[in-house]
């Protein structure tokens, strides 16, 4: 007896009439090492549309049913209990209906893509979206239950937090140059004030550090953004011989959207960011409402052991 064929992990496993929102989707992010984010699902959104290759479909219309799964971090909403901190699924549903009623298009593949792109454009906090389009009244000359297409789309632009530090040479000039070099490759959204901080760990008798945090928007993947940071470090003669040694420039990728990942090169969020006052303090100055792993950055900064010695410039 042949064993049942194993489906790819991303493949939806459905039974007749089962809502696609109950399916397991492993393609929450394009990164193999990422864990799935939280999900908001809305199933069975229906409206009359005029999509199809036949003239009578565009003339008479028919029912289309849409399921959407939004991959998004809901930790801020869970902490605040405020609808403004989440994706409003009622508004999402109305947007889906608008797309069903738009067009017309020949293919439900096009309809599904339009729905996905409209939601991603309207809600930058949605990292990934899964869309299933049902066309139960498709003009097929044999008995059938449903026709569906399923697709997954990802945000094209992402928000990241990068921490900068230096304690050799002219740190303030180095950080200014590094921020300018970052800005040539990614969009700078926010730049924190400078902070003078004491070294944490590493060899004794190091000079004080100058630290800064920036928020950027980019189409680069996390690893591509890490490569960019390391290339800027190299331009400023950064070496890696002793852990936490004095350095001409250090760029750490702290967070990338609300992504969680862990591989041999990169862990996100940064595994020690939540206890590093020299990261948290300037970040909180730049964005008082910032959240790291579900906790307010300003609160984490107040609790960090090294915050008391930080001087804001």
C-alpha cells in the first residue's frame, strides 16, 4: 500500500466546505528560520463581483467569497487593549468587498492579488497576508463544490531599528558619517539624540562610548540589511578580535518589523537589546511609544542596569 503523499508545509489541507482560515500556513515569512507571527483571520467575506472570462460573468455577476489571514504582531494591542494598536478586521473586510466590486478582471488569480496588495498597502504592520478566493458559482459544466485559488504575499518595505556605537577615534563624527551612509541605501525615518555611555563588558579601561539609534525603512531582507551594516563597519576599519573590545564603529540590527528569527548569522529581535540601556535609552528618546518584544522600550530602559550612567547630548 502506497503511503499518502506528503504535501509541502505551505500547502493548504482542506475538506469540502472548510474555511481556509483554519488551514496551517507555514509561509508566514519568506525566511526559513522565522517562527510564525500572530495571525488575524477573517473568513467568508462575500460580495457580488463581475469577474470571469465569459461575457455573461461580467454582465450578470456572481458571488465571490474571500478568506484572509493577516500575519501581524498583536503584542502591543494585547498590552494596551486599544483597537488603534491592531489591524481593524472590520475595515479589512470592507476593503476586501471594495476589491470584489472593483475590476472587472478575467481571473480570480488577479482578484486575489489585488486584495492582497490593497491590504498590504493600507496596513504596513501586516508582514504577510494569505488570501483564498472562492468562486462557488463558476461556469463549470460538471458537478463541483467550489473553485479556489490561494496566495501569499509579503510586505515590500520593512521597518528596522539599528543601534550604532563607537569609542575610538572621533565617535561623533563616525556616527554622523555612518548615519549618512545608511541613508544612502535605506530610508531614514527617525534618528535618536546621541548618548554617552560606559562600556559594558570587554577589556577594562576602555573609553566611553557614543551611541545612537536609527529607524529605517527598507526593501532589503534582514540578512541583506546586516550585510549593509557590516560593510559600513568595514569602511570605518572595524575589527573583530576580542569580544566587546573598543571599536571604531559598531552597527547592530536590533529589530526588523516584528519579526522573530534565529539562525547562524542573525537573531531578531537582538537577544540582548532588552537589557542594554545604551540601546534602549536613545531608542526611547527617539520613539517614546516604541515596543520591543511586547514591552515598552522606555520601561525597559528605566530598568536596565547601565541606564543610570547614560548622558544625553
